[in-house]
């Protein structure tokens, strides 16, 4: 019986999918004309409205004929029928083969834990429960991350080259004399222009 019910729910879901593929997109009137109007459906209400009157050549409007198959109506995408649960007693009324429980949002943390424990015993599927990771898995993940990422101590500090200090002389920046390159030995000291002229005059005489 359980297998037959499961196959029926699968068939119903497939039939609903086929019906949805055939269904057209319902557009708001003149949303294609004005950018200020969104494409989300709004029912046309005008007396002379072409879409309301279903005149040929205008987009289709929402009607009862586009409804999905009756068998699949109210089915969750997982194939179960939803049952809202408020306490542990209500879990006993859920059929684990065809129905799935949804814990109400008003239920507190303590009662929620009791409902989940009772559902696990009866093998009832709960739709709105997040599966938390086990602590052993988390501990395994941490050392792997630590091996990949080097610590701050392991990182070597990058040495930046020091820039030569400069001092201002007469509004111009000049490097310190200590850091200037030494003069070459082969080079002769340059004479001033006046001294050069006096030497030339003496040679002529």
C-alpha cells in the first residue's frame, strides 16, 4: 500500500509539472509598453478593456481553466502532504508514509526539541528543520584550515629599503654630504674661468 501511494504521489507531481509547462505567462496589461509598470499580474477592470473582454490577439488572462490536477493539489514538492504540528501529541496523528510534519512558528525551543525526538522515533519527515553538522566533523575541518593558512609568526617580515634623508638649503632639497659619492682620483680639480685666462696671458708673453 505504501509503495502504491508513493507512486501515486510521483505521478501527481509529474502531471502538475506537465500542466505548469502548458500554462502561459500572465502579463499585466501594457507592461510591455510602459517601463514604470511591472510584469506582475493585475486584473484588468476597465469597461472597454480588451484583455477583460478576452478579445483575440491580446494576451491570455487568469481563469479557472488553467488550474492544476486535483490529485496534486496541496502536495509538497517532496511528494508528502503537509500537516501543521504544535505539540508531541499531534505527531502521533501523522502518517509517515504519505504525510510530512511542519512545526508551527509559535512553538518554543524546548517543545520543538521534544517534537523532533518524537518524529525521529516514528520516522516522520519534518519539513522545517535544519540539519546541523556533528561536532566531530567541525573538529576535523579546523586542523585542515590551520595547516593551509600560515600563522603570523611563520610569516617573515619584509624589510623595506631605507630612503636617504634630505635637508633643505635655500629652499632646495640636498642630500646629506656623508651619502655623496667620493670623487675619482684620476680627475683633475677644475679651475675657475679667471684663473684659466691669467694662465693663457702669461704663456703669450
